[in-house]
C-alpha cells in the first residue's frame, strides 16, 4: 500500500493507493494547519481502509515548490515514516501532480502552464507539453512578467486572472494524483528534499563578536 502526502499548499492532502487505484483520499478543511492536520489525516485514511502502518510498502510526498513550513511538515513526516518502517520514500514535484491531472482529465491538445501561489505577489511556474512532460521550471516569478493567454492550471489564474486569462482545473495538487503518478511511473521521481526556490524568511543572525 502506497501512502501519498502533499503539504505544498495551504491545505493538507493524504491518499492511499493499493497498486491498482486510489482507495481513499482526504484533505484538510482548514488552511495553514499542516502540523495539526497531517498526522490525524494519515491515521484516518488508514483506519478507513482498515490497515496499520506496517501494511505500507512505500511513501510518496509532494516536495513543492511551496512555503517553507508546509513543505517541512510533509517531507519530515514522510521521511520519518520511511525510516521507521524501512520503506522507500519518493519525492514528486507538486506542479507535476497538477500537470498529470490536467492531462488525464482534460486531454489538452497543446502545451500548458502550471502556476501556484508563491505569496509575496509571486507564483511558482512550470511549463508542460500536451503529454504533461515538464519543459521548463519550476521557477518563482511575478505574474506580470509571465502574463500569457495560454491555458494555465493551479491557483495562479484564480489569484491573478488579469495575467492568466485561460484558467484550467485543478487549482491545487492532490495526494491521490501523486499516488497515481508514482504507482504508474507517470511522474519523475526525485529525492524527498524540499523545492523552496527561495530562501526561508527566518535566517541565522550574524555571528557575535567575542567579548574582549
């Protein structure tokens, strides 16, 4: 049983995949509660399916790009579970999960973009061909600098409709699509390390001068 997690957006997403299909997918109802909601959602998903942690055979986790705190919660949880259970942990670019859903639900006839909220009036952006292969990105940029009339999935068109005029679903990545992509080898598997694309807000201060 594959457990998939994504904490790259304000809402936490959890899913279980039995090798053939997603058997359960859950999302938090309150934003910005990653630390409080992730563990209970994982426990509830396993309870719904009737399994315990020892039944897990692998873990997949969205590695962003996304905010520092949210990504840290998801990736640390995934890596800790992988270590304790001695099972592999696979990282997936969260924008790739959105692109996979676009391709399998909308069957686009041309390339498209995925833009998600990077805060600070910026977006995380990547471009894909009609088959969902990533061509460029992800990068962090200002919407006005990449304004386009090409189709765009993700939260970008919702937040900046004046710059992304052709919105596509979905608005955010789902753990179910991460699980589907990993199970079917439909997405690139990368190390479970966070894609921040910018330095965290909290930085270490300058070293103190020794007292003479």
